[in-house]
C-alpha cells in the first residue's frame, strides 16, 4: 500500500522501489528510485494556475454585472438572501389563444413546447415587454414543434403571483398580462 501511495505522489514507475526500500536497499537501486521522481513541467503548472484564474475572473465579472450570462459562473445573488415566508412568489407564464377556443390555453414554458426556457425570457423580461414582437419566435417554434396542433392566433406573456403565509401558498394565484402579440 505504501508503494502505491508513493507512486501516486511521485509519478514513480511500478517496481522502482518504495520509501521503505530506499533506506534499507543496498547499491544503486535506492539512488535510481530517488532519481526517477519527476517534477511537473512548466506547462502542467501553468494550466493549473491559469484555468482557475480565468474561472475566478468570470465569476467576479458575473457578480459585478449581476448577470447569469456566464452560467454556471454568473451572479450568485439568487442564493444570497432568503425568501420572505409571508411574501409573494411570481412566475412568468406563456399562453396562446387558439382559433375556436374561448379561453387562452397555458403552454409549457420550455424548449419542447415554445423553443425557449422560462429563465431565458425572465432574464430579458423588460425587453420582451417593450418589444412583444419577440414572442413571434415562440409562436413559430410552437408551430414547428407541434405540426398536428392548430396555429395560435395570439401569444400572451403573463405573470402569476402567489401569496405566501408561513411559506405555504394561500388562495388562488393572481394572473397579470404582461404583453400580447398577434401571431403572423
């Protein structure tokens, strides 16, 4: 076991001797065992220093810019504070009005349904609200991903707000329309 540890720590070849052998062995075998210890090359040392330094710089930039664009090295503010157990929780949702239906139908907010994840839209929510035509790409993706379904007439970006009491949902969520887009 000692020899295995020594080989792992010193990059020694198997059978070249162990620490116990080097003190008791006679002749040149112990000096050869000690001479086979190979230090790390400059390249090996360099990449071990440079890679963590780059990751640290990206993490620091993500913190100062408060962005998740560098995920998983983005902003860590989502972990910084606890949620108010008696506050509210908001969730962005997407609905579509289909021909012949009275009420809009809620769609799954993911790449399999509308071609984009909820978090990607939430990170640019102000931009999507200011330019609702950006929802056309979600409608196009829905049509492409669901060729047997009817084509939506209107895409509706909405937000549900749920009231919490002691960390549990109380009452029905309140829904607010953030933006609408007539599909072309």
